[in-house]
């Protein structure tokens, strides 16, 4: 829990920690900051470039990870991604699973964010899958530039299945858990209309490409498929 809190609290009081820790992008982040006369420092969460630089800085500062996030792709919100990792940590502890943990991340994205966090924070081994060629290429690059290719495999999914193709390619694969942040929408109209007018305006801006956010049949079909395939391959989860 401490890592997530530390990361979340950076935007409040730890100005020095963010700027001081991010040696390679620190100057970039400074140029995205607003300095008030009171000494309060903030960044504009409505600006995708600020979000991208902040995520890169936090990953570097808190996890010693150097990642590339292109302008046209989803910027992972670090506290949310950490919360998912922490939830899985708790699940693993609840079944007394502490060592040699192997996880599967379906749709790992350009950053391979869950594999990178899982490996650095918990020493898990991870496989991240991707259908999008550009995400696959950059995810692989983000893994190798952090020298984590012995712990993380990025797998290109050439099918519209979710886990089936993995076991067709290698029937010996076994996992301790499977995680997924699925594409949510079935088309662009749904994406544009998804937010209820009753909800307050989001504090941060929207990032992500259509291929990351849209899937045929939307989140519901995606998750139904995952449940069906999980039933077929239930023996592949330890
Ligand atoms: C919402 S993004 C999540 C990216 C990243 N995991 C994150 O949380 O920031 C969903 C990702 O799933 C990928 N994807 C969609 N269908 C897939 C499938 N059948 N197998 C593997 N990846 C898939 C998309 O290309 C996209 O990168």
C-alpha cells in the first residue's frame, strides 16, 4: 500500500520528490508546471502532454523505470494501475501464494504498465498480450530498455481470442492470475456518449487511441468471451 500512497501523494506535498527524483525528464516536467505565489505547484491534468510527462516522471522516480509513451496512445493513470496490482497482491496473499508468481495481462498497452509494475514491485513474472502492432512493438521496447525481458514476455495476439491463442501456441503455459483492463466501447458514438451528464466533469483529459478503447461488442462481449475462455482453460490457472 505504501507505494501507491507515496505515488498519489506526490501531487500534493512532494514537489521536491517529483522534481528532484526525475533527473532525466525533470526539466520537461518543470516546464509543464504552474507555480503559484504561495509556493503551490501544480500541473494541468487537462493537458495530455502534462499527464504523459507526469506518468513518465513517477515511473522513473518511484520504480526506476524509463518508459516511452507516444502522443497518440493511452496514458496510464498510475494510482489506478497500482490499485489493481495491490488488489492482486492481496488475492495472492489470501491463498498464501508468495513466490514464483506468473501473471497474464490481456491487452498490455504501449507501456506494458501492469507487467512492469508487477515485476518491479512484486518480482512476479508476467506475460502481456497485445493485438495492436504499434502497442506490441512499443511495449516490447519499453520492456527491453528496462532490461526486464527475462521476466516479461510481450506476446502478439494474431486472433480475436483472449487467452485461447496462448495455449494453442504453448500448451505448457500456466498462470497464477489473469488481469485485464479491457477496451470499453463498441463504437465511437458509445465512447462519446458514455459519461452520464449527472456526473461531474472529469479532472483529467481523455487519452487513448480508438483501437485501444473500442472493441466489437464493447466491454460486455469482451468480458463474456473472457469468462467463456477461462472456463475452457480453467486448468491453466494454478
Ligand atoms: C484499455 S487498453 C489497456 C492498456 C493497458 N493495459 C492499460 O491499462 O493502460 C486495452 C488494450 O487491449 C488491447 N486489446 C484489445 N483486444 C485484445 C485482444 N483480443 N488480445 C490482446 N489485447 C487486446 C488493445 O490494443 C489495447 O491496447
